C-alpha cells in the first residue's frame, strides 16, 4: 500500500499546504505537482461534475509527484462518494454539512475499516488502492486507518455542539465554513461580518485547545498571517476556477480598454 503523506505530516506535527480544484483534468493535478509546493490537492466534488474514472485518473496524477488527494463530498450520498474516492486512492475526505456529533461519527465510520476495534463501515472491496489485490489484509486495514478525516464546521448545529463534535474519535482536522454558517443562522452573505468572524475565531481556538488541528482556506499568502497568529498551521490556498476568472477579468479588462481607447 502507498504511504499516506498527509497522515505522515500530521503524525509528525508538520504544517500542510493544499489547493482546491473543480476540474477533473488530471493534467491540472500534474501542473500543481510540478510546482513542488503542495502536499495535497483537494478535489471539491461537492461543487462540480465528475465520474468514477476521474477519481482514478486524478490519483494516478498525484502519485507521480508524491502528493495526496483530498475529496470534498456532498451531504448525500456521502457514503458512496467517499468510499469510492478512497478506493481510487484519495487519502483524505472532507465531509460537509454535519450538524451533530452523531453525523460526524457516521462520517468517521465511512472512512474506517469494518473491524471490531475500528467500528467502521468500509469492508473489503477490489478497488484501485489495493493495487490489484482483493484487499482485507492488515496492510489494507492500516491504509483505511490512515485516511485523514476532515469535518466542515459550517452549520449552526455543529457550532452549538462543537466540543462534542471535536471529541469524536477519528476526527483528524476541521475546516470552518463561513458561508454556510452565516446562512444557517439567518445571516446569508455576511461571512465577513464581525459577528461571524468572532464565531470563526471561537471555533478555531476551541479546536486548537482540544488538540484537533484546524485548517484555513485562503486566497493569498498575506491572508495566512491572521490564522498563523492564532496558531493555525494548515492551509488550503486558491481555487482553479477563481484563479482563472480573476486572470481573465483583470487582463481582459485591460486589453478591452486598450483597444477601445
């Protein structure tokens, strides 16, 4: 079984850096790998179209550069998507839309082996990450134990029950979701308001106090300082569609002005 780089970095208390992609084109994963900068690539499957062939191809591309792949899965069918992604070689799953500790327990179980000691729901399956073997060996079990489980803290219920959520065994990391949270409390579009930012800070500080690493999503290196000062050491920076849009908008506007002046 291939070593889980993301898990190894967490075990040794090292910082991690990832980036988001919506595209399923594996060459984009390779382009990211060529930078030599990123520990993993997050495919935000919750936001764009994909098929199961794309899962395999993205993982093949990441493995060329010793990167891990993370998948962000929909609220439903989270079990099917997460387990098929793991079977393709994704080494981390970001679960969205959890509202209670019971839902978080369900998410952890999805990614864990179905053994008496692990209590998971992932059984033996002939999928790509077994490297053509049927699976079920101790190496197979260990690979499932190493899958990094990340939980979005983005609903009012998750914030209200934060300490219980963070106490669920197997939660490896959390990610704040300001847009979803602001909508869930009747403040749609106000993720940057002082009130919502105060909740974000509370979530991050509580997570750090309870020993669950928080991750911050940022768009520029300058934005990292706010989180670094709080003690955050894990970041996911940029999203492919936003990067392209911003470039097209800025330079397209400049050329349009040049040709019409």
